């Protein structure tokens, strides 16, 4: 039993030593994007799904290292079942042609080393564990490497299964793990690979991709690339076909550019009018413009739904702004009489505060303050606070009213601190007075500007 087991192990080792790694190639995998209409486009490398679109790089020539063009088309145009099957086949074939043999050689070396350890082991239980380990590694490898060298791997798995059975018997273990003899189905070519496109087919696909794109700029780019390839490969292509395609492609580019200019002009004209009407709070005029956009779009042939949708959204934003402005102006019209009355009432305290500015500037500049000026600040502030307390501000001006009172109180603090600084000769306290005076001037100006802003009719920023 021991002799049979070691013979099986050695047979597997012999099979493994025949593996040789081949040189890798750097060729990119060519995928296909199959369309619902039965056509297909070549993708140079993997295909990416981005939201509800598919993005890939398409070669526009059939030369080595071809120039590539980024293509972005709607995902609902793609036959995904066929595209995914083709991708699976392409990955497997690319792996077989590049990395597979090298990976197989590495696996062979790993298992050969394990089986060599088996021949050196004297304990049957240890030999069984090593063979089971080798068997599991071999089975796992084939499942994750596209079943490369499937027949050789199956043969080695069978030999290892026999060796495991013998070793189990030798160790007195009668139960046999059925998972050891399970085999995966060999790789099925679900979607055969297609030959690389001819130069003519590459150009045709580029043109087809242009009309599948939803972005006009991308259409122009793809058509321009096709036109450049027509010129570059003209000698190798049918002359009549080249002449016809060149005329068609140039006309298509000119048409797209003309449409683009027309819609750019439409956008500029509409937005100029929309901005004016929004500033006038012309709600009805802006509502009418949306219907005008649809009419102008129809006259241009409806070639840029993306531009039209964006333009309508922009006009709708202006319409919303006009409605808000109209509401603000209506409110202002209702509130303006009360606001004007308040401004008349509060003008006396503001005039008094204006009289304080020269004295507050002196404190701010540390330019000197006479006893009379400091006493005047005290008297004027008291009058401002007393008068302001008898005036009830409108709700929207209560904050500005409070700012004026705070400005007066800061002016009083500035005079008090300046007096302390003079008596103590403390320059730091003089700087504290500077801070209070600066704050009073700032708050007074802010209160005045806030009130005056509400006296003006609301406008858009």
C-alpha cells in the first residue's frame, strides 16, 4: 500500500516537472460592447459602467498601439448579456496567452515541493495531510484560473485522489471525503472571440459610436478622429468608400457645429432677457419665456435636448428669483409707510450720534480729549438713549434700533474709560477707550445703513 501511494505521488511530480513558463505579452485585452441592434464596438481594455452609461476606450485604427477615443453611451443601448459573456471569454483567452503558463509553473513548483516532502515523511498521517493539502491547492487553483490545462490538472487530481484513498486506508480511516473527487466543469466558450476590426471597420465603428453618443462635443470629437483616420489610411482603403465617407463625415461635423452655434446663441439671448426680467420681477414675462424656448428649439430641429433642459432650468431659477423679489417688493410696499415714519422719528437720535463722531475720533486716535468733550458725550448719550426708548421700531428694524442704542452705550463707555486713563496716566486704559470708541462708531454706522437699506425697494443681488 505504501509503495502504491508513493508511486502515485511520484507520477504527479513527473507531470508537474514538465511545466515551463512562457514569456508574457503586454497586449491589451480587446473587449466588445454589443448593441441591442446587433452591432458591436471594440473596447481597448475593460468596460466601465458609470451610472446608467457605459464608458470605454475605442481604438480608431487597427494598428499596434492604436489611437484611442473615449466613448460614453447610454447603458440601455447595450446587450449586456452578450457583452458580459464576451468579456468573460476575452479575459480567459488573454490570461491563457499571457500569464497562465507562468502561473501554472509556479503552482507546479509549489505542489512538487509538497509532494517531495511526502516522499521524505515517515509518518502515514503526516503524508496524508501533505497530499490532501496538495490536492486542495490544485483543485482551488483550477477554479480561479479559468481551468487552465484542465486535462493535466484532472489527471493529477485523479492520481492524488488514489494516493489519498490509499493513505486513508493505511491510517485506518475508512470514511472518504466526497469533496475530494468533485470536479468543476471545464471552461465553456460562451461567446466566441471576434477578429480584430479591419481598418475600414475601425473607422465605421468610430462613426457609429459618434451617433450613439449623447454629447455633441463627443460626437464632433469622434467624427473628427474618424476623418483624421480616413486621411491617414486613405491609401489602404477603397477609394470610393473613402470619398463618400469623407464627404458624409465633414458634412456631419459642419452640421453639428452649426447646431451648436445656434443653441449657444439661443442660450445667450434667452438668458440676457431672463436676467432683465428677473431684475424687474416680471413673473409673467419669465413664464412666457419657457414656452418660447420650446418654440425656438422646434424651429432649430430639436437637436440639443440637453441644452434646452439646462436652459429651461436656468430660466426656472430666474422665475423663482423673480417671484421671491415680487413678494419682497409687495411686502416692502405695505411696510414702507411705517418704515419711513420710523426713520423720521429716529433721525433726531441719529443726528445726535453724528455730533459725537469728532469726540469719538479723538478718543480713537488718542489725540486728546478735553473735560468738556467728555462731559458732552455723557449728555448726548443720555439724550439718545432716552429718545430711542420712546420710539417703538417696526419688527424688521428692531435689530438696527438695538444697534443704535448699543453704539450710544459704547460711546459712553469710551468717554468713561478715557477719563480714567487721563486721571491715572495709564496708556493701556487709553487703548481700551480706543476700542470702545471704534466699536461705537462701527455700530452707529451699521445701524444707519441697515435702516436705509429697508427704505429702498428690494432688488436682486
